[in-house]
């Protein structure tokens, strides 16, 4: 893990500290530029809205992708097969081995876009908590990533899921907490009482 | 105007009083059943979310239609012609004579659905303020309609418009106030600091 | 059934004859204006595309609604409940009693729009064959409706269902034939080897 | 250009020959596996439908991305700015310098997904003809790409654009020919008289 921005002088988050920071040596807090913003949160926590607000307030153009982009890119049959991804009636999302293979290549590709010079916002749902984050960490390597946790009280997220009307009911509740287990962040925002734009401005203030 | 529910003993709103209530005679506040809920508010004020929450919390099934349903039903050419509807670059919506003809028939049809026994939620944008409301009043006649104003502070609605990402920027601001001019309500809700579900529960409590 | 346009001198279809035409008396084939075009066909037979092409080629503006508009207007819970509508894994669509109640009001409302002066195209799936058509006939009464059957070979419709990617696989096959059982038409088109626009022009030529 | 599959013994297309094939040396037509299928054609030529059919008929899971995925990932402001992408009223698409920068990174990322082991279908519109293809060639390098031209008669594509109803009218006509200028293919399909599934099967037969 080579993330100078996560070291002491740069940290602005009360979230769990990067457990690998001892590997980082002396932090360099100067001219590093954020190349990727990774938003992690449960369904209906407000990640996509924050991503769009970030695109609007950041001076440079940023590309925004999400796990929904990946699911949309998969064969229709993968969305209901045991090997792919399954949305259980209670909103639980079950991911199979073939999903993992495609996801790994997807993550490598998104990292390659950032290496090629695009600023990239990723909107993710770490169903596996820390294990999910590690998959991204390995792919992003030396890239300067701002890791952002997007929280929302479970009951509020569940109500917003109903208001949206385009999600399997139950996903918000089943994901609200598990996606943050063991995950470290540079910054956390909470949409329970804050607007997407407000959260986006908080995040944008951390971008270099 | 035959709206027993708007008369004194029934009113629960601080909004402008129905100016035609003197025509109503003695109010009957007993067994009348709400047949239609009409939500009026500017773009991105949160009407659709409230409508979906109402559908979730009300015990009977309610149909939900909006001005978007009508626009979607129109020929593509109507969406950019002077005679139809035009979305100006600054978000202003300009409506032409052919739009008005189709809209009048649409309103009659929605009222007919309610008369035929369906519970109907309508999600509207009264671009003409009081004049728009009168078009609905004439069509709904004796039906028991709950008129609901959906407010949202202009700046917040504009930020939510950006977060949604699927609207012409500027609509939220240009509509926030004008749609309420001269309009009377049985009830008003404000989404600036309240969730859609919370507003829906407030409205549902007024349904008979 | 008062449908002058279905009588001898006007018929241009080889489809099953209107069984109620003996009630019509002497046909009047002069100045009657088509007020509604009802397209009936299975899923992925191409109805919506034909409807949009009709809107483009007909000189007056026509509103286009479909059974999808109704389903979209229903509460989310109705889309998966026994009382509402259910999409079985094999593509079969099962409709419950509460769906029927709302559908009846919807049909009355669409007929009211046509009576109020709007030209209306309806894109329907007569899951109940002749019984479904009778529900529409009772509602439209004296309106001048052009009944159009939209056919498509089952295998071709199934392949287009895959190409569209937004439908439950199997609907095209399970509906291809049953929706036409016992239904009479003024005109039939077949999209197996004809483009939507071509079919629309054939239909438009029958509009008065 | 290292594309063994384009050399003599493998070519199955009457399309323009790869002008760089002299660089390829002796072709190896044995065990190479297709890693990417690149479909190029004008708007409404049927590329997305073919991509979904390919996903359905190919035995392995393939990811499908298109230029629409990229446009969707861009900031909303890029979709109407001179620096980004602009959809002129006549359907012409004008692309600015900032679009090109993000597009280059996107192409690198998609190539990286294929290198990481994902099978990838790309659905593209080579607005710049041969110059657009060269951008992809440089990025894909040694990957085994099947270059597929998707043709459709201009008038038919324009009619399908109307039937779809979700595209800026005029794109189909303005793109039908220019996107193929100077582009070489391994295979060409024509959707004018062929179904998406039929074209997909033709393409799938060339996949190793």
C-alpha cells in the first residue's frame, strides 16, 4: 500500500486508520494529485448522487463508474445464475465465482483508466467488507486514491429505497453495515442528515 | 367547486383557503373517501418519491401518474416544437397550444379513472399556478381530492437536480415558486428538511 | 358495438370478422374519424415501435399509452403479489384480481381521453384473448376504434426479446399466439419480415 | 499491429484489408483466442442488439461496453459543452478535446480488462473513421480482436431511430456511412435485412 495521502498529516478522517500505514514511511503531503475517489456504501446510501455532485463541483472532468456499470455490462444470464449474481427476494445480493472473475478484470481496467490520466470516481458496494477493499487496493497499487465511506442510517436508506422505486426492497437494510466492516477510509460522510451536494463539497475539499 | 374536505372542520392546512369554499354549503366531514391525491410542486421538489412512498404506506393500491407520464405519451416531435413543449437551455419549460389540447383530454381521463373507482395519485407541476389548478378543478368536479403542495427550498432543489443527473439544469430553480402562486391546498409538506417517507406519512394521515 | 368502420365496405383486413357487426346496421363509411388505434400483440412483437412510428407519420398529434404505462403506475408491491401481477421465471404473466380492478378503471380513463378529443394509440397485450378485447369494447362504446393485430413469428420475437435485453425471457414465446385467440381486427400487420415504419404506414393508410 | 486473425488464411470478410498486415509476418491461425469483439456502426444500426445476442449465444460470459457507457460516465456538463460532446439539432455529434482525453483513457482501460482475462464486446461509433480505429489499434496492441463492421441502409436505420424513440433524430443518417470510411474489418454484417440474432450467430461462428 503506497498511499501517502493516508498518512498522519494528511488524514482528515476519524475512520479506522489504514492498517498498512506503517509501510508508508515518511508521509509526503505535497504535490500528489488525487487520481481516484472510491465511494463505498450500501445500496440507497446516496453514492451515485454524491458522484454526480462531485462531477459538477470539481474543476476537472471526472469519469464516474459504479458496480451498476459492471452489472449492466454482464450477460443477462449472469444476473440470475448461481455462477453470476443473484438478487434474493429479501434484497440480499449473492455473488458467484464467474462474477468475481469478471469483476477482477473490471477493477484492473478502471485502475488502468486512472493510470492513463483520467480522473475516476468509483461508486462501490463492498459486500465483502475488507476483502473487497483489498481487491481494489491490489489493483490500484501506487495510484492516489481517496477512500470515502458513505454512511446512511439503515431505516433512512430503506425509506429512500422505497422512494426511488427501482431497487429490490431490502438491499438497503441488508447492506447498510456489512459493507463497512474492516474497511478503512480517508474520509467518511453521512447522508442521513446531509444532502448529496453537501457531502460532495466535503469530499471535494480533500481533493488535491 | 364541490370539495367538502376543504371546508372548515376538515382543513388541516395553513395554506391559502379555497376561495370557492363559500359555494360548498355546509361541509360534510363524515364518510367521504379521498379519491385522488394531487401533489403539486416544482421539478426536483420530491413529488415522485412521495408518490411512491404513499403507494407503499396506503393500505389500498393507488395508481400514480405524473406530468412526465403525459409528456412521455406525446409524439417526440411535440417535445421540441413551438406548438408542444420546449425545455429552454435555462430550464424554463414553455408549453404551446397543442400541448394544452392533449393535456385537457389527459386530465379528463385521469379524473375518469378516479370516477371508475381507482385511487389515483397525481404528481403535477402547475406552471400556470392558479390557472393550472382550475383546469384540474373543472375536470375533477365532485371527486374528493386532497390537494397537497410540495415545497422545497430553491437552492436545495437545484442541488438535488444535479444529484439526480437526469433533468435539464435550471428547472428546479425556475419552478420552485411559480408553481405555488395562487394555488390553495388542503395540506402542504416541505422536503427541504424532511424525507419523502415522512412527508408521505403526513399526507397518508389525512386520507379517508 | 357501434363500429361503422368495421363494416363491409370499410374492412381491409382478412382477420376474423367482428362477430357483433350484425348489430351495426347499415355502415356509414363517410366522415367518421378514427379516435383510437388499438394495437394488440405479444411481448416483443414490435407494438411500441409501431406506435412511435405512427406518432411520427400521422399528421395530428396522437397520445400513445401501453399496458406498460399501467404497470408502471401501479404500486411496486402489485408487481410481485398474487393479487397484482406476477412475472413467472418462464416469462408467463399472471394477473390477479386487484390488477383487474385497476385495469378496468385505467381502460375507462383512456376511453375518456379519446372522448375528450385526444387521438389515442393503445399498445396492449390481450393475455385473455377475446375476453380482454371485450373489456376494451365495453369501455370504448361508440368511439371509432381501429383494431390492429400485431403478429410476429414466435422464434423471431424471442430473438428480439434477447436483443432488447430488458424483458423477462420467455414472455415473447408464451404470448405470441394466445393474445390473438378469438380477437377480431380491422387490420393485421406482421413484423416478422416488415419494419415498424412499414407497418405504421400500412396502419396510417386506414386512418380517417 | 499484431493481428494474426486478419491474415490471409483466416480472413472471412470482403471488407478492406488490414493495411498493416504486411507487418504481421507469417500468420498463425491455430489456437489464438478472440479476446475482444469490436462492433463498429452508425447509430441505430443495431450494434447493441447484436452485442446482447452475442452475450446470449457465446458459451463464456462476455462483458459488453459501448460508447454510450463512456458518455454516461462523463460529467453532465461535458454532454453539452464545446470541449465535450455536443448533439446538434440535425443529429450530428461533435466531439471536443476534453472528450478525446477521457476517451483515450477509457480505451486503455477497456483494453486492460481484456488483458486481465475478461472477454469484451465493444460497441463503437467511429465518427472519425480510420482515425478512430487507429486509436483502438494502438491501445489493443497484441490482443486478438475481431473487428466487425455493422452496416444498415441509411433509410432503414433512420426509421428504426424513430421506432426506438430515444435518440436524437438524424444521428442514424449522418453516421451511416462516415463511420466505415477507411476502416478495415475481419467481418461485416448488415442488419438491413437480417435480425440481430442472425448477425450474432454469424459473428460467433468466427470466434475462437
